[in-house]
């Protein structure tokens, strides 16, 4: 059975370190535009929703006829709002949670996403009957973001007792924030992306990049020049 697929882009105006981060230009294009073009190139989505509180972002993307804009509430555009908070609000908009079974979630700054990986992630989600699927990469120690893999059970989970369990010879991972495939029914039930039945793909650090400050932004420009999809 072929399911109708929904794409959601989360792109709020607020940023702690880079003002209007989603609108910053990288190699001649705003980051939000680069993300949209990658999503469009997958050719698998029946609808794409942009969830934002920013008039500037709305004006940039209004030329893309396949995108529907959802004006996000102030409370879910604040620094205290989580990805799950914004996503729940968007899925309740026009009852999208009832119209679609599967959704892929992106950030406006997901400029390193690979259309082939997005398609592969969906196939993995369906084949293995997963609740969610996303990419991870090896990381240096970030206590609040550490993920560990149970290779025997092929499961991924947060290391809740990292301080006591840390072993230098082990590999640790973090969520790349590239994209998240979710089964909407399961997400609305548990209100989180990392669930008991989540799948993952490991990718090298060279294929993802967090942009949290202006130094990260300059590194992203360098990496993007050499980024192959």
C-alpha cells in the first residue's frame, strides 16, 4: 500500500546566538531555501508544511506553491518550546494527524540532508514497522545528548546514567538533527521522537553539522562546498 506522506519544516524566528538563523545566506541562498529544495528533490511528499512564527521566513518561501504555511503560536516559538511541542501543534493544524500516517520532520537549517537518505529512511521505517527513524553520528562527550546502541537488540536509547557508565573505549552518538521520520499515531501517543521502536542510520560527521553560532556558520559554508549527494 502506498501511503500519503507529509513533510513538516520547523523554522522559528528566535535563535539564542544567530538572529534569523534560517534566513542566513550560505553560498548564495538562504538556508531555509536550500532545505526546501532538498525536500522537493525527493519527489515523495504529497504535502509540505512550514511551521514558523517569522514573517520574514514566510515571505522567502511564499514563491514555493507546494508549501503550505502554518503560523506557529508564540508559546511554541519560545526558547522553552521543544521540537515535540511545535510538531504536535502543527499536526493538530487542519487535523493532519488524521489525514496522514507518516511524516518526515526537518529544521529550516537542515542544509546537509541527502534526498536519497530521506527516501531510504522511509523505506526502513516501513520495512521494519518502526515508530521513528533518524540519523546519528559519533560524538565527543555532550552529557545531555548522549545516545547508546544496544547492538544485540538493534535498539537506540539515551544513556540516562552517563556519568557512571562512561567508558572511554566505547563509541557514543548524538542525533544529527537532519530529519526525523515518524509514525504519526505513535508520536501523538508518546509525545516524543525517540521511542522504544525507533530505528537509526549512522553517518560520518562530515555529512552533518550543527549551526549554533557564527563560527559554526562559517564551517558550514566550507563543508557545503565539498558536500556530495
